[in-house]
C-alpha cells in the first residue's frame, strides 16, 4: 500500500504548483517597451584636454594673466642711465588653474641696450607648492633679447614668482623704455599657452605665437638730470711705495654743457695724480685716469679714496678701496 500512495501524492503536488504558476502569470501586467527609434546621446567622460574657456566666464585658463614687471625693490637701480653699466631687476609672475607648466620667459630690451648677465635674486616660490627646475639664460638675439630657461612645475591651481636681475648698459634715451616679455607654457589644457606683453612681442625666430596680449610691457623709467661717475666703487690691492692707476668714466646727463670740478679725498700718506676738472657737452662722456702713489713708509692695511665730480648743480661720487700690503713690489 505505501508504494502506491507516494506517486499519487506527487501527482497532486505537481497539479497544484501548475495552477499557482498560471495564476501568477495572469496577474502580472504586460511590459510596454515603448516606441522604437534612434538611441539618445551617450554621456562620455574625458580625461584629456581641459575644456575651453566659456565666453564671459571667469577664472584663469592655463597661464593667462602671467606677466613681468619692473622691480627695483629687488636691489637694482630705480631708473636707467644711458651708457652706464647697471643692474635692473624684474618680477616674473605666472598663473594657472589647469596644471600647465612654464618652460621659458623671454625679455626683450631696446635694441641698442647691451646685456652682459642675467640671474635669479632671492628664492623663487609657488603658492600651491609647485617646483622649479634649473635656471639658465641665453641670447635670443645678441645682445638685447634674452631667453630665461627656468622651468616652473606648477600645481593644478598655482601662482609662481621669480625675480630676475640683468646687468645691462642702456643705449641712448631720455624717456621711459619698454621691456617686452613672452611666456612659453607646455601646451597642456586650455589656451593661452603663450601670453605676451600688450605690444604683441614674439621671440625672434622662435616660431611661437602669442595667444594673449593684454598686460603692458615692463617699463623702465629714465633717470632725471645727473652727472655719473663710473665705476661707483672699486676694490683693489697693492704694495706700499708702488703707484697704481685706475680709469673712471664721467658722463654728463644734466641737460646742458657743463664743466665739472673733480676733487679727491684720501686717507693714506702719499700723492694722487688726476685731472682737476673736465668740460663735457650734454650727453657726452669721457674717461680719465687716477694714479695712487702710497708712500713706502705706509703701514699695511685698508685705505680709501673718494672722488667727487660737481658742477654746482649736480654731483656724483666714486670710491676706491685699496688693500696696502707690506713690502715694496719688486719688478
């Protein structure tokens, strides 16, 4: 009897499950797939070039706003003097908000100026922790167009500052003089990658293109009327009892022809041979020699000479510091 009852129970269960499944399908409403047609736009994520600047939008794009300004507070002269070797300093600011680096920064002086050296003053900084590469400089065009190669590895949003000084002899001029500038970014993200001064300056033969020219040139003002003695300071050494001769340059920038009285003040026993006056036309310059003849009995040590040129309205001074050593120099 147990063998016959098991199949009957199984058949009953199967019939019951079949009836329940049919009821469930009947209770489920049909799905509406909607109308067929073109597939809508697909949203894509880009990890490459940053989006272009939206017209009317704010904020820095790449290295927009980067600029160079005249910075006499860094230790250079506050104005230029024609024909006189001097140091002029410039502050170079670069900005980014899309992680662009800066590789080069050109400075273009008037074509009759002569640059002899360029260097960093102080410690370059970046607000957001960007880093700096090795400094170097070269002529783009000798001897007035300078390429400063000083990489700036800026962070995503950053502002980096360096101060560059140049030793330069300005050419003729009586008015403020422009120093044009140009930045070379690495091309990452949005333009501009090569902002330049508002005169549209582009480095000679570089093949580059300025893509932002909105900020003015770095302007170096002309010094007012003056007489100039160069070098301003001289340091030398010699033996007691042995004469030595040094050459100075006198430049008349007073605005008129003038005669300058030359006076000498020294603190060692001995003689000085030098001119007592020099007459110069306005804008002219000349050299003259100053010969020091310290006595053989002089005690070794440091001594000084002060030279003054004065026409009654304008004056300038120069100094010689001489280290007198023991013994008479033998020929």
